[in-house]
């Protein structure tokens, strides 16, 4: 059974829906290992010093950025940690936009959002609201140490999470020599356009994904199967990621939370400021006073001192 890639909450406004992130794709590429032809032993990749040719141990390896050819700036682990995003277990929707507003070039990798137990109501509520309004949610999620832009959108009975590319990762189409202007500038006649439209109509039909297969992979798999029968099979154990426990749902009163979220958005801007509010001075004074009072309390008397006092009282009474 598939294991969750990530577990946490899907948040919009004041509503939190506990979910698990499941892979929405299946890799079908056939990969190869390099072997020594003399005894079929696997070939290892070693970390070798480019100058001396000697193997380098992991403890002696540092990370560096090559800012110019042959020029590097070495980074400490703390330097990299300082730039890493704050890890938290929430997919926080920042805005809802029209489903047609985001171009296909922004979408990268699909995942399926699966609700935790007792979180079905919030899950279905968001799914139906997105479907009826024609919107998708734009959010951010931190998986391991990387913060990614993502979109939450309905697909049938499911909510999909699509990893997105940042605008900086896309090439401006204007950098390429793309033909501009009207069709008349390229001497395209009305008859040519009409025939092209007619051809498109004759080739049109419903989208049936089962009709499309990776024929090269299937032919290559047949060759591999034939060779396996002839020479035998070497099995290896598949590694699976550890599973994080699902969080319990904390959605109680949907109407109240929705109303509070709407009221909050009316009072404050839609985008959250990046900086965190600084703590106001004097907030920790009560705690300090309490600690001083606790320090002034008389310590408990030791058993020996108590015994001496009791014996003294008995002598006086005698």
C-alpha cells in the first residue's frame, strides 16, 4: 500500500483539515545500472579529489557555491539552515484564484490530498466550494527543507495538490523568436484556415487517457523479461519511507469559523506580511515576579534539624 509523502493540515481562513499527501504519479521509466563486464559487479561512484585523485571522506566534504569559473564561496551548515524555511505541518492557502488564471507552464507535479479520519466534512466542504465557484487555492507547503508553491484544486471526488513553479523558474517566451502578428502577415488564406479547422473537427473526440501508452517502455520491458527468463533474476528489497501519524481533526463549528474568517479578511489585507510581530516589552514581567516569589519561599526543614528541636522540647518539659 502507498505511504504518505507528508502529513499535516490543509488550512484556509480559520479552518484546518487534517490530510495526508499521497503521490499522484507513477514512474514507469526503466533505469539501468552499470556493471563490470568481467564479473557483473555493480560500479560505484566515488568522491575523488580532482587534483590529487584521492578518495575524499564525507567528513572532509563541504558545500560551496561557484560564483565564477573556478571561484567558490564555502558555506557552513548553519549558513544553509539560516536560509531554510520554518518547518510546519500546514498547507496554508493564501488566495483563491480563477481556475483559468494560471497557465499550464506553472504546474509541475501532482499529489492527492487524502483526509484523515473524522475530517471528511471539511474536506468535502472545500471540494464543493471550489467546484461551485470555479476557483483553485494557491498555497505554500514545506516538505523536508524546501518550501514550494502549490495549488489545491478539485478533481472528481478528490482534492489534488499540484506543485507549482515560481515565476523565476520559467523562461520568458519573449526570449525566443516567436511569430507575431495576424495571420494575414503570413499569407494564410481563409481557405487554408477553413481546411485546418475542418481537419481539427474530424480528429476531435473525448479524452480517453487509456488509449495512450509508452510503447517504447513496453517493448523494452518485453526484451528485459525475455532476458530474465534466459539468464535468471536478481531480486532486491524495495525501500519505503516512514509514515507520519495523521493529526486529529480540530474542525468543530464550521459556520462560526467561516464567519470569523470572512470578518477577519474584511478587516485586514489579503496578503500576510512576511515579518513576524515583535514581542511587546513587559509581557514577561508577571512570570518573573512569580519566579521571584517562588524563590523566596522557605525551604523545607531537614529531618535531622526537626528531630533535634523535638528532643529539646521534650527535655524542657521534663
